């Protein structure tokens, strides 16, 4: 099947190498017509060139994939409806009493050899919080030992009612420094992947551009809100303690589709230890919401050949979103 220009632009933006036959550039075919090569047209030229500008325009005008193949969804699972988001009127905003005050740092610090004393809101309380209260509760959370080494919590980013939700794993060093998920090279790759789908993590468009629609927007959150020291893998207990925050974020956003990136995001949302390679290519469900499994951008940066698989996963996500009935 021939690749259309939009898909070519997406592959380019994700850094996936590809080949296609040379196209004759003039009425007189070149001597090597029919040969296969990595043509200049496949690769954006240097910054400022016409080719680079063309590639940028193609990505910037990208819309959800059209004419996509029908998605083979698994038999529907019993659905549990998401709890409606709390209205966002000012009068319903967080009351100070709903947010547990942060304990004095030395009061919660474990002594050597002691388990970390959990100090955090109960899951039943977290499940009732609105956005401001949830953010404040996470910022004050000391429910697991990661509070000892974090610089700050990393809550989430994006439009609070975006149609797409991206769930990653845990903050890294850059996220811990800036307090935002998916920054640095992995974040840039994620942004390219979103742009290829016509999506953005921005909450609002620049003042000189038309307003964004929730269908164009993605909310991004991690499974863990604090960075594990030296980027080690999260401990099961840390994931268990932090899980109610992500659950509440999903309930508030009410996404139409979730993209779970990486092993720990998949474990948290699907409750499975199966490898990502065995879970890809299917539409799963989280609380009735379609969920697509794919690799974490940080993994893709270390395993470039798997970018092509991530591209397939994005196509499946776009096709699944297209097939959903209007909201
Ligand atoms: S990782 Fe989650 S549960 Fe642990 S301290 Fe941070 S916010 Fe609290």
C-alpha cells in the first residue's frame, strides 16, 4: 500500500527511516528510474530549506487519520462508567479542610531501617477531590518513601477535559527538576508523536491562533508522581500508594482514549505482568475506555527499530478514536 504524504510526514517526525521508489522529477525519466533509494523528498532538508518548511507544514496541518482500516476490537468487557468529573465552579473548589496539611519534613522522615510511615489522603477521599484539591494533595503527599528524595511532585499537564490521555511511568531527572511530565528528549519524541496525530499537550492555543478543541488535546500524567532515586524501577508498594491519584485524574479528565506508555503504566492500568510486545496491537479497556498499549518514548530512544512499532500503535489509536461514536 502506498504511503500517503501525511503518513510519510509522521514517520519523518518520529525519526522512523523508510524507503520509497524515486519519482521522476521531469517529463524525461531519469536514467535510474525504478530504482529504490532514500530520496531527498523523504528527508526534511536542513532548517530553513524548502523541504524542512514543507515537512513542518505537513505535520502542522495533520488531522486524525482518515480512511483508516476498521479496528478489530475485542468483545466488549463489562463496563464501569467513570465517575463524572466534579463541576468546576469556584464554589466547589477545594476547601482547605479537604487537603491534608503536609507534615513537617522531619516528622515523616523514616529513621534508618524503618519502613516509611505513610502520610497521605485515603483513597476514598482522593476519589472525591476536584482538580485543585487533587493537585494540592499530591504536592503534599508523603504516602511512600519517594517523598524523601523528590525535588517536587510531577502532577500532570494538558487540558483537563482532553479527549486523549497519555499515561507514562515515573518522573525522571528533568521532570523532577521542572515539575512537568515528559520533558527532555523523551518528551520531545512524545510531542512529535502527538503532533503526527494532530494533537498537542497545550492547554490553550496561542493568542493569534484559533482555539483548540478537546479532540485535538492530550492530558499527560505519570503512574508515579515522584521520581524514584537514580531512575530505578518503581516498587509495587510505591505504585499501590500512588495509584489513587492517577485513577482520580482519569476520572476527572474522562478521556475518550488512553495511550499507556511503558511497562509500569500498563501494569497499573491493566493489572497484568504481560510484556508490552504481547499486549500491543489490540484494543484493551480501562473502566470501559479504549486503551492502547505502546512503548515509552524513553525506551524508543534506546531502541530505534521499535519506533516503527510505536507508529503502528499510534495508527491503531487513531483508528480506534475515529471509530468511536460521537460524544
Ligand atoms: S510517589 Fe505518589 S504516593 Fe509516593 S510520595 Fe509521591 S505522590 Fe505520594
